[in-house]
């Protein structure tokens, strides 16, 4: 797994419209790069919808949001249309980005082991360095505060960290 302050691995991958997006072309601004297992599944849909809903705030923070999964551009287009998403999704069909970023790992589910994407989010700073990492992301967590259960959204954690990093 990549660590904070390490250089973000270069990447070029097609988006949902088959347009190649490369790190070298968007370096210089803040990037939220999140990896997720598969389009149109419950956790992945919630995460993509949460990032879409927060797009204006990320835009105000001059940050580009990129979701990455091994799905094809066509599957991404379907996912975007079905869920009315406004974020950019990258197709990592060969799993090169997933391997370069250390998120393609052995997973255990219901007693079975298989290789897959471990939900992970990175913030990349304008210099192209990893500025923050969340591993094994829970899209929404329940937390007790003063005896009351509240829901913590991963997207809000990312937003707060991005604001904190930009004020340093």
C-alpha cells in the first residue's frame, strides 16, 4: 500500500466516454482518487452517489474526483446513466492502476478467498504526492456520540481532510 508523502504512481486509463485520462494531464490540482470493486453494487453505488452529491464542495476546493474500478467504459456509462452520476469513472480493466496503488488484494468473503479491489481512497496533492490514504473504506459508518447514533459519511471525511491539507 502506498504511504503518505510517496509519489503517486502515474496512470492513464479510459473514462466512461473512452477518453484517456492521465495523471500527468491533471497534476497541479488536488485529486481524490477512489478505488471501488464494481459498478451497480450497493456500497459502490452509495459511494458514487455521495461523491456526486458533494461535487460542488469538491469543485470549490479545486479537487477532481476520479472513481476507479476494473469495469469497462461501457459498464461505467451504464452506471452513470442509471444512477445520474456526475463524477468521472476510470476503467482499469487490466487492473494495472489497482496493482500500482496496492488495492488489488486477496479478499475473504463468506469463507471464500478471491482477488479483488479493496475499497481505498487517496488524496493526491498538486505536486503529485499521496497526501492522505483511507484503506478498507466503510462508505457509511455508525458512531455513538453522546449516547446518540450518528452516521459518518466517508465522503465527508475526505472533504474535511482535503480542507485541512489545503490550509497547511
